C-alpha cells in the first residue's frame, strides 16, 4: 500500500506518464550544447536517436515497470528530486543569468521537538502507513509552491527521512528552501524558454528520459544490473528458453565447453620458501624431472612414490595441488606458491588432454541460459524499439 501511495503521488507531480516522439531544433541544440559542456559530444543524428530512445524507454517503463517512474530505489530520493537537479543544470546552462536568483529563506513551522513528535518513530521497515501519509497530506509546509509534509517526506531518501524523524529542522529548512528556489527558477526561466521555442514540460520529460535510461536498459537486459540481479521481465525471457534452444546453443558453441580433462604432472611441497626457490631455479636450469631426481624427491601426485610425471584429473586426492596444476601453463614450472597450510608448492604439467562438458550438464545449462537470455533480451529490445518508432512515425 505504501508504494501504491507513492506511485499515485508521483503520477500527479511531474509528467511521468508522458513521452515525446519528436524533438524540435531548439531542444536538440540545447541538449547538444549541454552534452558538449559535459564532455559527451554527440553528432546531431546520434543525439536525436539517443534522446528519442530515452523516450521509448520512458514509454516502456510506463507499460512494464511503472514503479520506476516514481523512484529507482526504496532507500533513495524519488525521481522528481533528481529531475529538479537535472533541470537546474539544464536551465542555468542555457540561461547563466538564472544563477543570480537569490536563494529564498523560509521559516519552518516546527521546532525540533514538535517535528519529531509529529512524525513519531521512524518505522523499522521504512514503510509508512496510509493513514500517516493521509494525515501529513493535510499539513502544508510551503504555500508557493504548495508542499505538504506528505509530499516532502515521501520524496526523500531513507537517510533524510530518518533525520526528519529525529527532528532535524535544519534539514527541513534546507529542503523547503530548495523547493522554493526551484519554483522561482522555473518561473523566471519560462518566458526565456518561450522566446527560444522551448517549454518546461518538454524539458522535464527529456530530463526524465535521461534519468531513467540506465535503469531501464538494465531492466530490459541491455546492460548488466547491479549485483547480477535480473528483473522480472528478464526472468520471464529466461523462463521461455527451451531445452531445444539450449541444444542448438551447445552445437553452435561446443568449443566454449572444452576443458582440460587430464594432465601429465608433478608436484612438490617445501617447508620453506628458500627451498622452493632453489628447486625452481634448478628446474629451470635443467628440467623438472632432472631437478626432481637430483633432489631425491618424489612426485606427490604419484601414488607409487616415483620420480616421474603421472596422469592426474581434477579429482585427484591432492585437490589444492591439482587445482594449481590445471590453472598453470603446460610446459612451464610454476614459481613457488604458498599453500593454505603455509608450505610452498611447485607444479609442472605437460600433454593436456581435453574433453567437453556434456550437453545436459549444469555448466552447459547455466552458460547457455545466461547467453541466450541476453541474446533474446537484445532481440526483444530491438523489436520493441522498432515497433514504437513505427507506431509513432519516428524516423531516426
């Protein structure tokens, strides 16, 4: 219910449901100038495609991920907060004189104790009850523009909300000053924009498209999501990948599933690094087997205690040494490596033999699903973008 209230509140503020299908020359010129200032130069054609693709992503968010239109993270600021910051940058870039507008100083109607008492204890799960938000919606903090306590606190990050619950009136004052200043800035900018064929509403929509571009590209599988997470949209694409798809993928990429199956190898462990270094030098000067025999040592991979190379697999009883052997370069003695027990190890391998993971193995299934999910996501994205262009007569 909490997120539903936030979603509805967000939909009544900035034009979160709108998207643009055409850009004007003044809009392109402004955005190109801003990008150049930010060391992001784009040609006119690429900029036009970039901005319209942003609008496609904004329209897609409305259909597939409407919660994202309000905020990107439950612990972060809402989107309107970020859009206001983008708009300040955009407007003051276009009209530097706007920077001289003085910051308005407001007076909050609460002291620390009253604010803390009004908000009460910060909820352990960070979620407000509908009744709380309804009550706070009747408390006006700022007249022009009208900002209620519910709007203000819902827009803040978790950290700021917690501070407000602690009665931080200094923070509250700063937040209200920012909102009042933004209102004055946009009021002053509106007639200036009109002289250049620009409007606040369309620029806010451009700003929102730019803001939502990264999370929507991640949502749709075009770029990686944080922590390897997958959206519900991507999970559905993944779930629709069939066993036949995996079989075809395996046939096309069989060489990707090739691995070292066994090696001819030797291994030694030493009590000190100096001993290991001495053997390493001798093995390089002579040969590993000659150094082994000269040192009157045994190959620790050999079950019969011989001083010869022996064939091993990854499942050898000396698992750590086997892992080192399979990760080493055949034909070269490894430099001394410290073992988990604090000793020093050297391995040498030759004649690797290869095998293939079977088609029904978990390794094949996992890698195929990862790759095919990305492939299908890209195809779906391209098709959706093309359909959106055709539906709205967009030409790139």
